C-alpha cells in the first residue's frame, strides 16, 4: 500500500477559477506522481457560493474524478460529507496519512485535525509577501 497524504484545499466554492484550481491541483497531482495516495478534503458552507452547491460539486468531480484519480471529500458546516468519501473514510485516511497539508488553514474540523499524525500549514500571501510562502509543521499530540 502506498504512503498517503491528505490535502485540505478550497476548490468547490471557487468553481470556474482555473488559476485557483491549478494552484491547488499541482500539489495533489504532484504528490500522486511521486507515488503517494492523495485525498483532498474540501468544505462548502452557506454563503461560500455564488453558484449552486450542485454546480460546485460537479466542478470538483470534474477536477478530481476518475481521470485524475484523486479521492476527495467535501464536508458541510456540521462536518457531514456532501460528496465523495464519507466522513468515516476521510477520518481513517487522515489517521493513516503521513501528513495533512492544510492549505491556508482550510481544514478547521477539530476531529479531522486531531486525527492527523502531522499537520503542515501552507500559508501564502501574494499581497504582502509576493513570491513567498510560509510553511509551518507541527506534530499532532
């Protein structure tokens, strides 16, 4: 069984923004190319969408579906799975993963964060720090 990584990223609520999608997909597809089993965790909450949630989920399926071969889970405000893997499946994948790469702190679910053996926060600020990123890692307790 290959080593695994879980990536927390905001894809669904930015449907149609190709540059945004590619900035996040490069991590999923890059780790996959390196031999990792990759799971993406996204979330949709009321007020995040200009479009319908079904349109956003269809967009995400198109990005990560069968052709890309990346498993994913979209959680709602209460942590229930809206699409993709079930909550139980994504918790198990997070527990087994080498790390949770949490891009811009998008994963906020306390149980999911606690399940990770190692959390890596990838923060980037293109306004105040052009061309720079900040990466912070912490061992889970």
